[in-house]
C-alpha cells in the first residue's frame, strides 16, 4: 500500500507536535486593596493607640506597612495587620495624616485612602449627649416621618445611628443627623419605639431616651393644624431681628411651617421649617422703615391639611 507524500507529511507533523505544551502564566498586575480600619477619619487620639489595617489581593499579600506624615512607622507580613503607635511624643492639638500600603508577591503596591487624626494630651472619657427632637413622645405619625436627632460632645460627634423597634436602620455622620422613615407598609394604630445612639471621636457612646409614636393612615385625617401667635404681639413696633414664635398643634402632627412677609397663599415663603420649635428669626432691616408690614403663617400636617394664621400687622422701626 502506498502512502501519499501529503499524508506522510501530516503524520510526521502530528508526531512532532508538542501536545502537552501549556501557555505561559498571565502576569499579576492587580495591586492589593487596603483599608485603615482604626482609627476612624477625623478621630482624636492619645497615648498608645492601635493602627488596624485590612488588605486583600487576588493572589496573596506579601507585606503591609503604614505612614504617619509620610514617614514609615510600621511593617508587617500579615494581610490584616495591627500596629502600636505611641503618640505621646507628638505635640497636642495637631492634625496628622495616616496612610497605609500593601504589596503582593508580584510587586504590585496598593494604597489606602489617607485619613487624618488629631493628637490630644489625654484620653476622652466623656460620652456624647443625644436625643430625638422630632417626632416627639406620643405623637401620631404617617407617611414619610422625618426623624431628627440632636447630638453634642466636648470633642466632636463622629456619627449618630438610628434605631426603630430596636433595629438599626441607618447611621448618619453629617449634621443634621436625620432619617426619613417610610411607614406606609406598617399596620394602622401600631406603636413603635425610636431612639438614637451617638459616638464621639474617641469611641465613647450614649443612647437617647426611647420615644414612642403611633402610626395612623393618612386618608383618615381631615383636621388642619391650629396655630397661636406667641411673639411678637400684633400691632407691635419691631426693630432689628425678631424671634417670631408660633405654637402649633394637630391631631396627628405638624411636619412643616412656612412664614410669609407681605404675602399670602400665592406668595413664596420667606422661611420654612420642618421641625419644632416653630421660630422664625425675622431680620426686619430688610423691610421699609416706618411702614406697616404683615406676617402670614401656614402649617402643614402629615396628611397635607393646612392651617393658617394672619395676616398680622406690624410697624418696622
């Protein structure tokens, strides 16, 4: 049997072909991801503190280190590293920059987001104060409820966490500390507890008193808020900045108040508030001297019912 030259050539190529060869490995070009876990950005620190760093890589983290003001202060071969830093030798009330870095075995280097810390002469053991200012205890609420907390600390508030019925719902790090709670899916006439937990820059914390509110359906409310003028009295002569103070009440709850000067229902409000106290600091210098001006106030409840007060006449002097 004769074999053609073409078939013989293919047979020789098949025998010589490197069937067991493999492709070269792909180079690792992905740097580690790194995060400074502690201290928090903006923290006030004192004494001997811990620097906690977490890092991950698609292959393996080889080395972790961190800088204080561009100077390397600690090196570790652990991906989750914990360093001791004694800050007693640093000047008080100065801000310093922390930055962490990590390298993998391929030499790729990743950097964390830099954070700032302020060094203090002593530890802070005073917890912050916190309370819920809106809604108020016993209030009936519905729809979207604006929960507002007031928090204060001797060295600074880091964050305020909100809890409803014992469950954490959100943590707010910026003033005003607030949460908009949607109640449409809750059962009618049910009671719910709300409280806030505040943390300061040293990690001290405190919890506000629990307030209880009752959820009602919006469609059943047809009663408008009622308003009473507390200050200043009608027909008064006003000068400078005047604290216009209104008392408001509603069967469900007032959630917004608008103040108008020389205007009524169709005018744009000069000032609006969404939580008590219902006070408008009226700078009368912006209005004509010696002339009579009127004040008109509108209050809205959670169902959209509107109560009004005025117009009330005053003379600017």
